[in-house]
């Protein structure tokens, strides 16, 4: 899996969807948690326990959508 070129200091929106839902589905995105940096959003996603086993998705200001495997990679890179 390739990691998009993103700035970890850029703002990000963190959202949770049920595992059965696709980020590419045509319906509206759920309410988001707003973070001043992607690093902060990744840390929150990796250390919090969302209800109903929902999966974290991150959106960057330039439209990149990061799915859980990419979020996990960023977390592991920061802590390696």
C-alpha cells in the first residue's frame, strides 16, 4: 500500500463509520472531529475506542482520504 504525500502537520477531520460502510458510498459523511494536525487525529484514532466497532477515516484539507491501514502505518512510523 502506498502512502499519499501528506503533511502530518496539516489539519484533518476524523470520522467513524461502521465497518460495513464504504467511504466511497454516495451518502453524506457523518459528523467529524476536527484536529489541528493529522498527527493529533491519528493519535486520537489509534488510542480511542469508538462505539459499535466503527472504523476511523481521516480526510485532509487537500481531499485525501486515509483509511485504517494508512492511519495505522502513520501511527507505526511515528512510534518506530
